[in-house]
């Protein structure tokens, strides 16, 4: 068996990591700012995914948990934890909303449950619209 260099191993690991991150749509760092008190300030206009009602995106983490944001109306938004209520696995963006890859639970773009084994929606997180920003937390 041929020996593999350390450089080849690291290049392979980095490539796999890049592919796994590329499949997870997230808000750009310039669109989301962490405030001094730990809350998130999200610039809505900087996120194309939130341009239309029904759009949603992962915006970052709040108290160590991943958070999503969805546009529910022309000027209304809902924030929610991206931790599946079934067993705490992080859900990922799907064509229709969010999906738990561990056990198959599916959620609408706004976090509402559409298919179990989860029995409740994704837990809501406090969010307040202030001009062109949403403050989460």
C-alpha cells in the first residue's frame, strides 16, 4: 500500500469540510452582527434569501445554538432554534424548509412541523423588527 503524505491527508480533509459547508446556506458575516449583550442583529436587506415571504436562512448562533430566520409577511419575521426537538440534532435547509438528517423530521421554512418523529415545531426565539434589521434574542 502506498504511503499518503500529511499534506495529502490535510488537503482531503479540507476539501470534505468545504463541501459540507457549501451545502448549508448561511447568512454572510456582513449581514449578521453579534451585539455586546449576545443578541444577533440581522440586516434583512443584505440577505437575498429573505427577500420573499417564505424565505429562510441560518443566521448564526445564539447562546451556542444555531438560529434560523424566516420572512412570514411583508414586514414580519420569525426566528427559531435549528435544533430538532426530537433529539437535538441540528436541522439543515431543504427545498421546502428544514430537515433533520438523523431521523427524518421535516419543518416548513418558518419552523412548523410537517413530518415527525418530532412532535413540535422548531422552538421559537424572540425576534424584534427594527427598521431594516431584526434583533434576535
